[in-house]
C-alpha cells in the first residue's frame, strides 16, 4: 500500500513521552506472494528483513534488540526504506507481532497498532485465516496487548473488535491509507495508553505461531532475495489473476514430446479448439484432434502414443461400445482423461464414460456466465484453492450455460463450484488414475479471455500427465 508522505513524523508518541514513558518501537511490515510451491513472504523488522529474522523470533534465544528500539529515528528510517509490493496476510502479521519479545507484563504497556487498507478476508489466503481469530483474540488478551486498528469494515474486523479494550477505526479500503489522519489516530492512541493501568500477576503461557509461521520458510524450497522480490513484485490482469507463466502449475515447454488426443464432438458456434491448442502448446504438448468419431484402429493407435485423452461431448452418443472399451483400458493404464460436457443435452458421450468409470454423470441446464473466486467451503461458489489444477488462480469464468456433477458413488473431489453452488468440475485421483469431469466446455471458446481459462486449461493438462512422467519432468 502507499502511505501519505511524511506520516512517519507522527510516530514520536508525544503524549507518551510527556508522561515520562520509556517507549520502545517495534515493527512488522510484510509483503505476501505465491508461487506453485505455496505462499511467499517477506517480513521487515527493526533489525532487518528476511526469513532468518522470523526463524530467530521463534528460537529459544530471541534477541529483543532485533525487534525493538528506543530510537524513534531508527523507526522512521526503517519505515522510509519500505516499498509497496505484493499482497497482504494481515492476521498472520498480527500474530507475528503478538509473538514479539515485549518487556515484562507487570511493567510494560504492550501496544500493537495495525494499519491496513484491505479487508481481513481479502488477503492472499482469502477467508482461511479468519478461522484462527478466536485463538488470536485469546492470545492478545493473554499477552495483555492493547490493540489499535485502522482497517476497512468487515465481519472479520467486527470479530477482532472483541479483544478487550481494542480501539477500531474503520476506513475506506483500496486507497493505500491515504485518507487516514495518522496524527489524530496516534495522538488518541497515546492518550489511551497513558491512562491504561498495568496488570499485576504472572503472564500466562500462550501459543506461539498460530499460523505455523515458525516453519513457513523452512518447509519450502529456499530462494534468494532476487527470486523472492520477483514473486512479490507482481502484476495482475484486469480480472485479478497473477500475470506470468511462473504462476502456472508447471513451467513452459516442460512436456515437450507428449501428445494430448482430443475427441472434439461438438464444433458448432465457431468452436475450433484453436485457443486451447495454443495454450497447451506453451507447455510443450502436441495436439491430435478428431472432429468426428475415428475408426477403432486409428483411435487405438493414436492413444498408444498419448499421455491423455480429452472427450468433448456432443448432444447425442457418438461412441460405440468398442470405442468406450478402448478409452476405459487407456485410462486404467494410468493415463489421463478429461471429460467435457455442457448444459443438457450436451453430455451424452461423457456421461456414458463417467458412469462406467466412476459412477458419476453431468446433469441439468444452469445459467452460469459468472466469474467465481475462491470457495470458502463445501457447496460455496468458487475455486477449490488446494487443488493443483487451481494453482495461480484467484478468479475463474465458469462458462455460460453449464451442467453440474452428480457424484453418486462419491468417488470424486470438487475442483470448481459454480455460482449456483453446484459442482461444475470434479476430479478423480486414485491408484495412479486421474480424470476430470467438467460441465462447462463453453469456456473453451466463449469469453476465453475472461478470468483464468488459459491457466486453468494448462494446469488441467499438466495434472493429467501420468504421475511418474509428471514427477520426472517437473521434480514435483
């Protein structure tokens, strides 16, 4: 975010100095990003920045001098060195601040001031961190921390306001805190702190690192400063997805020499498969496509040299029992299968296959035509963030008129819930066999440039590569 020029001058805490307090200043500034291995963070403290200081904070010998200073000039210099970058993860930052090595509770007025122009639910991990609010509130109270917050109004902020003696100022989001009167806000903080009484008694034990931040940097591949800066200095497209193939599930050209066979049985409305083909070729795939049902021998021969098969259904069944038998054998050998249908009745062939292979079908005629974000739980519209096919996706177009997945045998896992809350894409992933069942093939040609389709298609094809081949080529 961008802060108003010269705001650092207000951090002199004049009211506290007039009360003869010995003020120690601490700072947790941060930026968050993401790559295919997960979240990437860069934290800055009084004593410097980088993962080593996070690791040191959670060691048994954390040095307070790395996190606090009595010199307001040092605080001003550190603030002046910051530059806006990356995304936010506000509750993680608040938890880190709550774990800082404050002075003894019986002789220290502990204060955290949190400033953000983004709702607590809108950071890099969406609404997931909100589940930790009860434990975070408990920690703040156990540590006797006086909390001041300037943030946009949200349900998460209202819940955080339950902290004893918390003082909240709601602001408009998205303007980088430019409208905040820091002089007035910090002066009020000083007055509140100066009249606050110290509490006697021993500080109770508290749970550190509620979000696992003591291990965040150490359970993922190490990266140098330049690599971290690259991931934090990101550009988003007009729909909000990260730009750049480094945010796809796999690198470009990694599957050079592998073939995707496509049974393209719906070709109306100008659907020529050109856009998906161009996207898939970026990852190295070669495409073999039929627009009519191929002879049995030709299908069998082509599938021998293919890593996966995509079937895009027409309105009535085109594949006979022999075709279906060949496809089932192909899939049972451990090669990928993508079954694409759309609104009723454009799922005949894929339903014949899906019901035989894993007892699922597509059904219905649902008006979609919406962009969905991250799903917040079962039956909630959006992308299932944890699934590899959704890597690098924050927004995805669902298709125009679509069908939903009926998973009678409960063999599938949701990948995308449509705006109706019904499952639009589901995945099978057992015994080295992978498949995707999708009720929205219109997004392969209609509104292709709407949120996320190209990345989704590339991720899906990558995930459907046989597991051993995928691991050999990607190291994942």
